[in-house]
C-alpha cells in the first residue's frame, strides 16, 4: 500500500503505534479482534480498522501539495475536501477557499474563476457538468484531482452497465456529494435512479412489479432519477452500485433483493439478462471498518465513542452499528467532552446535538475497569482520537502511562 505524505500533526503517538503493530501482526487484515489498551481504571477497545483510508490520505496529500506548489495563486476547493471540520479548517487557514458547501450552495460564483486559478476536486469527485464548466474556463482539473479511486471504480462500473443496456440503481444519499457525482456520471450512459435504503428499494420493486403506477414513481422519486427515465422500459434490466460510504451489508442486501425481484418478475431462465451482479463496487475501506466495528462489538464494553465530522456518512454508519449494542456518543473532537458529568454528542438520525449527563458514571463499575470502544470515521485524523483518549483519561486517578500501556500491549501482540 502506498505511503502518503500527510502533515505530521494529523499523526498520533498512541493510535499510530497500535495501527503499525497490527499491520505487522496481521498483514492480510483477517483478524478483526480489537486491541485493548489497559490504563487501569479504564480500558479502550481499539478496532482493527478505522480512521484515514487510502482515498482520504491521497486527498490530503494532493491538497497540501497544491498549496506548496502554487505560492501567490488563488486556490479553491470545489467543496469540503473530506467530511472533517479540522482538516477543512486547516486548509482554509492556509488560504484555500471553498467554491460551495456540501449541499451545492455557492460561496464563490463561477464567473469569478479565471484560468490562472487552481481548483482542487475533492475526494468525493464532482459532476460531469462541473468538470466541463471548469474545463471551458481553461482551468486545469487533473493535476489536483483528489477523487478517490474507489469512487472512480463505481463510475466505471456504472458506465459498463450502460454499455450493456442496463439501468443503474444507486444506493446512496441523493444530496451527498459523492452520490451527486456518481449519479451525474452514471446517467451519461444509462438511465439512473437513486435509492436511500431498503424501504425505498421496496417501493422501487413495487414499481417493477407494476403495483405502483409510473405516475406515482415520478412523485416518489422526484429529483432522484435521470432525465427521460421511463419506468416502463428502464426497470426491465438493472444493476446496483453504491455510494462507497454506505453500510456494505445494506448495499449487498439491496442488490440481493433486486436480484430476487427480477427473478420473481422475469423468471430464473432470463435472470442474467435482467440483473447485473455488481458487488465489486463495495469500497474495501468501508467494508474493513465496518467489519472491524462488528469485531470490537463482540467484546464486552460499557460505551462507545465514535469520532468524526457530523456530515460524514461513513462515521454515522459506524455510530449506527455501535448504537445497536452500547450507549454511543458521536462526537466531533475532544471539545465536545465537558467533563465526566457532561458530553455533547450528535444524534445523526434527528440531525441535532444532544447532551448526556453523568455519561462516565456507570452503576456497578467502581470495582472493575470502565471499557470504552474508541473508533472514528475514515476522514478523522488519528491525532484527534488520541486527544479524545487523553481527555477521558484525565478524569481518572492512578492511570498507567501511555508508554507503559503500549509496551505491555504491543509486546503481547508481537
């Protein structure tokens, strides 16, 4: 795996050593058991995989290179480079300007851009329309294009589906930058429709079966289908691709569901002509992080801290998995922890901040260590995870030093 030049202040003296050791002891990434950091009164359960992925590190390296290589020039990011407030704030502080927000609302009008400006395309990629607009203005778009290669893989798979006369069903959040980009690339060559979850998959299946009218299709999926989409003809041959940060298991379940629906409607003999198997669009990092979350949740624990940007899709899904088993606090960084008596955290389904009191005071834990699952999303620096750990440790007495804990723990894994 390529090693990226990421600013040192995103690295971590504690979490980084744990990750480095696991890479050595488990090079094929088959062991999803967590690492336990035992500080005495509190233990942290660290999943096998979490934090920066290939696509995020690639985007960070290219963005900071753009700053180094273009002193004195105006440098723009199309939108947030990744969904992490600390990284985006640092880039702003260094002079990078944002053209739009994550919803597509403009901060900088297109007419203000000139051929001398540098434009960085974020890890989510961008739409074909914006790509063409920039090129028409004479702005070079490839040198600082940070589009994740796994996102591009989804685009290529969508294009192949179109070449084979299949329509594309995209499992994703239709307002998310990555899904907007994938949708734009997909409908260049194939009729395309976006579904958010299994509930919307079931509605679309009823359109295929004919139990929901085509007129109702246009109302239900308004803004989520390509121009000229005809449910009479365009749902006769389908394949499923995904926003790479969705729950991998959910995408696979939706793909299997549509396979069964096409078999039900058209019969087994004609299935290959009706349904295209596209499981290869699942992102390896998203899958690894989610499998590692399942792995850590097999261990006994008292609560979970999930760290990342509140608009991060992959982080929200990790929090969703943890919430099924444990009291879970989705926080942006250590500043959300006021003390052992109060933590501010994000309720992703309701899209609002909440406060929980006495979150570290658990009945019956006075004689046994508090066990905390500590993890983060793919766009969260390990240094932020370290700071959260250190802040939690500051509320306990007679805590072992990080050096002692690492020597004891990593020595066992060697």
